[in-house]
């Protein structure tokens, strides 16, 4: 009749659960309408089988003693039925139990309210667990308070996970801040060096690329631990400075998750296309538009980005090909075993970029 | 007498970058690495100051808050130049001031600050400087 041995394998034990005789014993000692007949049998079986630790306390006896505790309760706390019945629930508290939730329990009992609290409880062997305790009054047909029902759930793991998640969020934020600062300092170095060496426009060009990369990387921090990124957010961030009003830039792709390794290429390529569109393409006129779509290829091995310009001035292919940005994009994609296809139609430039999406690992 | 831009920034490379950019716009740059340096400059040059660009976190938990209070008192416009406003304490967040997120190109920061102070379109300010 003592505590249930947790070392017994679950499957055979589940069958044995039906032979938890605590509910039956409780029922025979509390012959009232609520626990007789079919509902009584259901009560008995449910109490015996549930993995939720449950106890009933009697508000009509001095100091609200526990009058029933199911098997899961005994398993959770390590106390046997004999050690549990007749005692007030506070026997599970210990030196490190916070008095605040305890006070809330006391208040709920006094007001016959339902309360849910999390408090640190102690097992028989002295170890602790975080108990999500739900407590509420149970009335009979006549509206008379007959029991307090308590269900307890060990949420130690949940709490640990929550703490870890909070910590991870703080780390991500700190990392994000340091990264922004680092990019700002790098920008400073490039600009100042450009001034001192008299190559300001080159420095500005390099800086624009660094900034585009910075914006792309920034979006990857929130779920850095997952190893993959939402490429849509990165695309949006890279192109954000060009999006003076919603008429100019149309992003039609959806959230596609890609391995982290594609970020530099996507960031730099889109930056160069945007810079070209500003100088020679759709964005050099007031009414020009760029729409950007992205999707994974059928087999998921590549990311395909389609950049289409409309409403710009007549396309001058020579002017676009000549830029250093174009050379960089070509080299970069060739090195990454990707591809870029440019198609000049009357309406404007359409570029299809293919970036391999194999993860580094 | 050139108009001045007050620059408060504890990272010297960013400060230098902003200083060059301010000169490009035809403004004299007054540079400070700490709040007290900035307050000194305000005392001496308040009359010439068009606008201030303030880094929010100045290391060891110090912020530009005291400087914003003095600028407000004197009616000198300012913008905040910071990586992440959420990190800052209540005081700074409640300022509800104009913000340029780091990292941003130095000429964008200065252009935006001057435009904000003069109530003009940032693109127009830049063109006027060129």
C-alpha cells in the first residue's frame, strides 16, 4: 500500500493501475450520492488511471485534511496513502516554498474560489519539484461545499525551459546589439580610410555593400539557434532602404526557410540589383517599380529569386553590365555554383537568380 | 560662422565618420565622447547649434539622457543614433525622440538630422550640400 515503484515498466504498470484501490476505499468511506452508481465507477477508474496527481480535501473537518489521494499523487510526492490521508496539503511545503502562492491558496480556500498557482513542493525524500496546483471547491446537489479538489502537475521541466528561453532571448538581443555596433564600426573604418586615402567614392561603394549585409544578417538573429533563416525577412531588410513608398517595391514571396549559408549571397546580389535599378533601371524614374519573388526549387536544393523591373526608362544593357557590382555578383554566384540570368524586355529587366541551398553541415 | 552639429558618440571611429559627413554638408562638427563633454560644448556653442546627433548608450550604463534634457531646455533639436532602443532604460524610451537605427551610413545620419532640424525633406538637404 506504499508508494508506487517508478521502476516498474509503464506498460504492465498501466494494467496494474486499475488495481489502485484508493478510490474504491475512499468511495466506501464516503457513501454519498456523488460517488455511487455508474458515476462512482467512472470516478474510481478515472482517478486510478489518470497521470494527473489528484487529491480531495474535506473543508468540513478541522484543518482541511486530505481525504483522498490517487496513485499519481502518491507517485509524484513519494508519500503513501497512509502518510497522506488526514494531513493538510501544506505538508508538501518546505523551507524554500515562496509564501506568496501559499497565501493565494489560503485566500482562495477562504473565498471558495478557484486558484491556479505554481509553488515549490517537497517530496518525501526531500527533493523538490515545481507544482502547478489547481485548487477549487466542489459542491453537492444542495449547494453545500463538500470538498476542495486539488490537481497537481510537476512543471519543473517547463519552468527550466522557460528560464532557458528567456536567457536565450537576452543573449540574442545582446548579440544583435553588438553586431549592429560592429557593422557601424566597420563602416566607420571604411569611410575614414577612404577619406584619408582619397578614395571616398570607392569607400562609399564598399560601405553600401557592408550595410546591406548587416541588414540581412540582422534578421537571422532571432532564431539563430535553429540553423535556418526566413529568407523573406532578410530580403525585406536588404531592400528596405529602397522602399520609399509601397508603390516602388513589391515583395511577393512568402516565408521560405533556407540554410544560413545563403544569406551573404542573397544580401549582396539584391543590393547590387537595387543599386543598379536606382542608377539605370526602374528606380531611376519616378514611376518605376520592382517586384521580387522567391521560392525554393522543386527539390529544395536551390533558392530561386526573380527580380522584375517595370516602368523604368528604356533599358541600356551596356550601362548595367559595365558596373563593378555586376562583376562581383557574377563571380560570387559562380563561386557558389549558383546562376544569374538577365532578360531585357521592353518593359524592363528581369533577373533570375539561383542560389544553392545546401546547408554547410 | 558655420552652423554646428553636435555629435555625441563613444565609439571614436563612428564619431570620426560622422564628423567627416557633417563637414560634407557644410556644417562644423562639435564632437563629444561623453555626456559631460557634450554639456560643456552646449554651454559654449548653444547659439550656433543647428542639431545634435546622440548615441544613446555611452558605456557602463551611462546614457545621453542628461544631454537630451539640456537640449530640450534650450530648444535645440536632436536625434538619437542607436542600435536598439528596447535595451535602454525607461527614461530614454520615454523621450519618444527621433531615432536613426545603427548601422546607418554617416551621410544618411547627418542628412536626416539636419533635415529634421530644418523641417525639410532629407533628399533636399543632401542636394543643397552637394
